[in-house]
């Protein structure tokens, strides 16, 4: 299949790079480092094995890109307003769009703009950063859960899964709502807490008080998911996420990096929408609602 990567950063650069390194046809949209990558190629430094793409297919405008079978959107949700202009040149009637994004609700919103579009959610469990032009540093983990939101073509969806497997990416098909809410169990506590506490993940878990608070926040997310009818998620998942985080390298999540570099934070999709969904079933998340308020204050 032919792929387009919209958002060639820490996430899009890694997964798109893995697909291209495995011999898949991949077309990358770049912005600030377009000229650099065009001249020097793209480097992925990875704990699982580094590699260099000598002559990747790179563009600075989707109007110049071919139509593709799969579009991987790895933009921050703060940039989703751009998709109305970025996507149309890439689409034919059977294109599948995979949103590798944080938060709750990006698929329904995009479906309203493109009613006939095949959509899926990609929830990445990965420590990765774009450290300089044309270079991604993959520190640990790297698996991805993919949930089918509206792709009625099972053959196309299965081909996506198979290509990820062939690219040596640990991938699992998982029910859409389960995928989104399981990622929120990690995202909602750690993204916001690293910002308001000015700390990395390891520091939060090394302190008994903040570790207790992180776990309480995780249980709030799990309770909201259960209230909304999400299956296969319970208290043991919080313990698993904490253990995984204890074992990974010290990490600053994307929201911490956005705050440090004075970029917009993804408060709307990561917090506001999840809290609103929980309220619809009369479930509240008081710790996370306080964290949301703190982040909104800091974002001003």
C-alpha cells in the first residue's frame, strides 16, 4: 500500500520511517526541516536498531503528493483545523486515515468534515522525540494499538495491520473506545502532572505523594471508561501502566515539551473532552478536573 505521513515528528517520523525502512512506499509531509531532509535524508536513532533513509519521498505541500491508500496523521490535535486543507489532495474513495493522536474525540469531529472517510485511531505507547532536523530519537517501547472507527473495508484495515507487522512494529487491533480510554489512563495523569510539577515521569513516581496522586488520577480515568461502557479495563491496568513507566527511561511527555517550548498544549482533547464525556454519564473526575484548570491557567 501507499502511505502519506502528515506530521513527520517524533511519532510520524518513527512509524513512517519504520514503514519506509521495511520497503513500503511512504510519502512524508515536512515543514521546517523539508530542505534539510531533502538534502541529507532522515535518521531514526532507535533502541531497537537505528537506520537512515537516504532519499525519502518528501514534500512541503500535500498538493504535490500522490493519492494514497493510507494517511497517517501524527499532528498535535491543536493543529487539526489544518486537516480540512491538508487531506483532500491525498484521498481517493477508499483511503483510510489513521489518527495517531492523543485524547478523546478526534475521529467523530473529522468524520463530520469527511462523512465518507474511513477512519481509525492509533494509540502509541512510545518514548520518542524529534531532537533536531531530520532526526528522531526513539528511547523505548514503540507498540501501537489500532482501533477501527469507521472503516467498513476489512481488507484495507487488515492490510494496514499486516504492513505494521512487516515493518517490525508491535501492533494490536483493539476495540476503538477501549483503545482511546486505555491511552488516556497514562496520558491524562502524566502529561499534565509533568507540566504543573515541572518534573519528568521518573521524578513523579519516585515521590510517594505524587505516585499516590498519579494512581488516583488513573483510577478516575478507568472509572469514567467503565461508566461509559468500555470493556477490558480495570484497576490492574493502572498498576500495569505505573510499572511500565517505572521501567522506562526518564521521560518528558509531549505536553511538557509543548509547554517548555511555548507551544499550545492539547488541553481540549486530552482533558476537556474526556471530562465532558464522563459528565454525560454523571461521572466526575475531581483530581483531573483540577489538573485541567491548572493547565488552562498555565496555557494563558
